C-alpha cells in the first residue's frame, strides 16, 4: 500500500536512516554488499570506509555501486511493503586533508557520533562521496517510482 508522495517518502528515508546497504563489484564483476553508516553531504551520500575493506578498493577504482535504504520500522510494516529506495551511485573519493574530505568527516561525526572522531585518527580510512545517478522507490505492491538524479541531489542538500 502506497504511503505518500514519492519525493517526500524518499526524503524521509534519507533523514531517518543512519545507514544503508552498499553494493559494489570487484574487478571480476563479483558483487559484495555491506552495512555502511552515512550522512548527506553536498548533494551526495558521505561515508568513510577502511582501505582494508573490499568496498574501498572497488569505490577507489570508481566501479559501479548501488545503495539500498530500507525503512527500519518493522513493527509497523509488512516485510513485503516496507518503503525502500535503491539508488545507483558514482563514487567520488575525497583527497585526505582536503576541504571536501573534511566536509564528509564533519557531517558523519555530526550524524553518527563520537566513533567517527576515533575513525578519523586511523590512517586506513578514506572519505568518499557517493553521487546519486537515479533511484527507484518502492512503497508496496504496484507502487514503484523512479526518482531522478537531480531530485535526489536536491533532497540530499536539504537533508543536511
């Protein structure tokens, strides 16, 4: 059952979820999925990932990636009709020490808390911005909506 306006629902998911599932592919096209905390930053999804992670290698190689935001209010929703949004993204690594990297780190710390300050002291973490290419919002049976890249960028700018 559809629960509302697609852009408003996408904005709600971005604002209320502190993490997403990140899917990347390696040099052989083998997919991998992980849980990643994020923060809206400059029209994109800011994250930090360890160079020890396969995802980081894939993102730094600018390979295709996708994220999945899922409404985590499981007590109020049927598993088949939970709002969810899949978004194709382009990785944009941020150079260590740059203003762009600092913006990612600062936004993450504001949203995710003190653990980010600890991660910032570790030498293996990279700041990356995931630029949205477009998405698909599912609000239940027969309720699928394409979300344009420009609309996603604007939603991420407002969510800051």
